[in-house]
């Protein structure tokens, strides 16, 4: 289990993946192993399960389906490789009494826990008993109760697999469940704990009534306020092996560690010092109970888990020998609707809206926006509407207003658009845009208007009205400049027209690949940033072992101890002065820039320490020249056509460089507005109008403007408002993520993913899943980067990556442009890639055809006896 993390949901199921994540945090988890979901799927295929159950499932005959499944799982012969692997893993564990726990790939998720739907068996002793319990866990996936639960939530029955967690039993003196917020009273400022002597399963199943404790806490403040993923994320990466090895002695080594972790590490999280036992309900007089110190330690540990996972947690635990042992931590999914604000109904999309939504590459909108993010959108959305009207479409003013003002949007839905006769003038506009020197306009006009509006000033010296005037100037200037920039970007539509001669020259089958190659190797502002970062890493690597060691270990503060280290820190500061306005997670006011949170920069430097070669455009340029020669050679028989084609390709490449350069500069507006928001938050907290600075992102622009002038409501009312909006955001973001990243993931062939071939070429290698900017350091040279989305801040990783695969994106996204520039194969928009591909799995990326072949699983190198290991 020490090899697992949240990235392994598809392999280890929700329970197994979460337990692996807990081990990575250095917490005490009973040692064990996981019989993977892949092993279950292999056995189910061997038994013909899907064929046996299909008719029952189609007719929703749950009892019949459950009986047919039970017959198979109880009487079918186990595959020798799986049986042998489980026996070997059990012997390696020491053949102790174990808990055998189901872990489905659709359980313990943020909006559906599946709690109690699948079976757990305790005190299982002996190999034969273990195999029998394994069969029963597998069969529990098909119980009438589990079938009805999935059907009610729209979960595809045949799309869910089940792993099984096998762990050494803990000789528990006490056990129970901790809810980090009170789901019964719907209180985010209180924890609820139920604990009883003996095994926790009795409490979870309701067979025993435990003592109930209510702990006072600071109201849940979400992942953003805790900021703990930054701290814990770095620690977790180093914890996987060390603490995993120690897990075999979890009863002593990790038990002691966890005992300290609750106080030392837990206290680092906001609210840890505010914990107190508010009241307790002792159900049986004289019954043993844990000490108050242990109860508070458990509460602090709950805060740490809540901060790491980013949402309230349902934590199962055991206490043995005075030490805490974690048995599970999963999201609380029963927080009621009374705690969230009314949400708009799902929109009814027109055909054009659906197409535009499908074309969104999610590199700018990877997560749902928070309320104050709308302030930033009001700079960009009117400019987008201007572009739409320039193209020849009409947008109703009411639709535009609703688009800009909508608070809780379920997906990024563009307004309804209607074609007009102006569309007939679009080809002429595109041709004029191709002839226009857009970069010259930017240098001479657009940038010169933008930079003065965003120039740094002493914000503390401005009164509230002056702060808001500065924000308005930034927004007005950005909207105007961005609108002109969008109009001048119409030249990129020339790619549609250029597709015609390319198809004539090379045929329809190769047209997409050749078009991709024709825009490969374009030098962009983004590549300048990546090269500067590479050079900074090389200088750090050559500065001596103390400097390189501090960066590798994630201890930049240690660089202050030496002259070489201080010089490196100065270079990083200089880099941030020039590039620190770069966004890390989309164009959101709530997403920190590199300057505000340099952790991603240090993560990139850690990875680049081992990069031997700088990022090079040579491979991309070679593809470009070869494609251009092939097409123009075929077109030479038509007088003048080859020369005209060559000129327009060059103009298209210039348009792409213009897009990237202007994006780099325009994000300065967001950085400048973020600084104003940070100053407003500081003042509101100082005046007692806001609990913490990060709470400002859960206010609207109108509220911020009013409160800054002194019209704020009482603090207790503000706390309730922020608490409600944080809870609302958790629901909205879960839906947003599901829509943005999971669409199309079901139903794909088991060994292949399809997406957009965004950069041609084929590469075979080890997949490395990187979920967000805090995991940049995980990618090693020569590995294939697999991620949900990318934006320009991710592209330094392309120096290391042998190939790129993303859940979303397309041929015109930032990832595609930089992948083509560096000449590395890329398949974007491969829906479900981060769930289907296992971290470390060998894959083949075919950027020419847009295919990803899934080869062997991690730890399954043809050896059947590896199938049972987690």
C-alpha cells in the first residue's frame, strides 16, 4: 500500500488509494496489500461475468443479477496467477489475522461515498479463509443493495471494478469514527466523534452505540485557506517509500510517529489551536473511554486530513497502546442542501454551444470559479463577446449580462449566438488579419497601454476609493486591449482554409498530421521562459552539492546558509521579477501566480536539475520544413500556389507566436488585480470584517466594494456566509470537474485511449501522472507526462517529458503549441487518461494518430505472482 496514492483510484479503488495517500503523509496505517481492480477485472472476464449479468442489468432485476454473480464468485475457479499472488502477499505480511475490506473504484468519492455498500470481513486467519473473504468482497459489488445504490446515482455497473484491501488487524482498545464537521447538525464549526471499546466496525455498522464527543473548531475553510497541499504535498512525495517501509511495523514505529503527528504536524494547520471538547454523551456509565488528550489529538489529525484532501472527512480509526491508527479517511457526502446556496439548473445547450464547450481546452478554466473570480472574468468576457461579434455572430445583451454575472455556473457555458450576414465578410477579415503585422501593433500600442495600468504602486498608501479606481482602470484597459487582440487573432482561422491545399497535396488521411507539423517549431514567449528556467536549474546544479541538495529536498530556505545558496536565491528572485506574474492554475483571481506561490517554480527546478539538454526547437522545425517541402512540391504544378501557400503558412505561424506572446503579457492584468484583492482582504481582516484573507474569494465584487467603504455586516454573519459559500463551492467544483474531465471516459477500449493528435510522432515510455502544479517535481527526464490539463506554467515540464497525454485540450491549446515546438509526441483530449492510466505504467503515445496504447500495469511485468500486490 505504500506505493499507492490518490492517483491510483483505478487500480486500488477509493479505499486503497486513500490509505496509500495516508501512508504518504507519514501516518499510522496498518500494513497490508491490495488485490488490484485489474485482478478483479481479469478474473471477471475469465468467468464471463458481463455476459452472465447483461440481461438482468438491462431489466433492472437486481436480485437476479446478485444471485448470478454470487454463484460465479462462490463456485468459479480462481485464476492460478491471482490465487498464487494473494497467497504469497499474505505470507510476506506474516500470515497474521487480517481485515479484508472492499475498495470499489467508484467509492469514497467527493459526491458519493458508497459507504456500507460493499463488504468487510474482520479477523480473517489463514490463506483459505482469506481467499474465501476475497471472493465475498468481489461478490458484494453485485449485491442488490449496491446495484440499487449505483443505479440511483447513474453509475455504470460494468464500469465499476473492485479492489480488495488486506490489512493486519489492530488489537484495538477503542475504535470509532470522526466527522471533521458535524453532518447531523449541519455544523461546519464542530466535529462529531463516536468511539467505543473494541473494534470500530461495530460502531460503523451500528451494532454498538459509542460515546459521542462534540469538538469545537474553527469553521471548515476549504483547501485554499489551509494551503496545506503545498506543505503536505511536498512531504508526501518523500514519504511514500520511507513510511511505506515502516508500515510493516505500524503498531510501533508509525504508531509513535502518528502520536506525534497529531500535535506537531496537526498544529500547523489553521484551527488546530482552537480545538476543544464542547460536550460528551457517555452512553454507559463506567465504560472505559480514551483520554481527552487522545480525543484532541484525533481532532488535530482530522484537521490535517481535511486540509490535505480539501474537504470535510469521515475518518475511521483505532486506538491501540495509546497510539492512533487510521483505517480510512473519505469525504463526507451527506452535508445537506441547507448548507449551500441555490444553484442554477443545468443549462439547455444549443448545438453551437455544445460545440464550443467541447472545443474548450480547459487550460484556462480547469476548476470552477469562486465568487470573486467573476471580477476578473469581467475583464475578459466582454472582450470575447466583442470577438464573437467581429466574426459575424450576434449575442443578445441579456445573454451577455447573464454570462458575465452568473455566480455558480455548473460548466463554462458560452452565451447563445446567432449567425448574421456579417459572417460572409469573415474570409476578407481573415485575409486582412494575415497581412497585418499584429506583433508590431502589440509592441507599439497594446503593450504600451497595458503596462502603465498594471505598473506596481504602493497599494497601502491608497485609500479605499483609490484602490477601486486603480482596479477599474486595470479592468477597462485590459478589456479594450484584449478585444483588439482577439480581432487581430482572426488570422488563426486561416488554418481552416489552409487545410484545403494540404488535403489536396497529401490526402485526407494525413492532412491533420501535416497541418500539425506545419505549425511545429514556432518560437514563443513561453519557450523563452522555459529556457530561462532550464538555465537557472543548470547553474543551481553546478553551484555545488549543498545548493542542489537543498533544492532536491524541497528546502529552499536552507539556501540562505551559504554564499552559493544566497546567489541562487537571488537568481530565483530575478526570475520571478520577470516571470512571476505567470498563472499557475488558470486565469482566476483566486489562483496564485508564481510570485505569490513560488512552490511550482521550485518543483520545476527540482525536476530540471537532472535535465541534460536545454529545450530545443530543432525537432519541431525539422517537422515543419519537411511538411512544408512536401506540400509545396505537390502544389508546384499550379502557378503561384506554392508561393502563396508558403506565405500564408508563415503568417499563420506568426499569428501563433502573437497569441502566446500577448497571453504572457496580458496575465499581468490578473496579477495586478490580485495584488489589489490581497490588499483589500488584508484591510477587511484588520478591521474585523473578514475571518481570514482567503475568505475574500467567497465574496462577490459588489460585496467587496461595499465592505471596503465600511458597510460590512457583523463578523458572525460573515462567517456563516463564507461557510455556506465554501460548502457551495465544493458541490459546484465537483460537478465542474466531472463535466470537464470525465466526459467520454467510459466505453473506450480497455487497452487504448483516443484523443487529438496534437504533435506528431510516437514514443513508448513510463507514464507519470501529475495532478497539479505542486506535483511538478514528480516528473523525471524521459517519462511521459499525463495530466488533466496544462497551461503555459506547465510547459517547462516539456523539457523533461518524452511525450504528453492530457484529459482535455486540442490542437490549438498551449500544450499543443509547445509540444510541437519541442517536437515531442502529444495526444490531448484523451478523456479519462488520468484515471485509466496507472502512475508508472508503460504506454505508447502516437501523436500522429491521436492514440494512447496502455501496456503493462505497474508491478505486472508478466509475472502472475505480482497481481495481488498493491
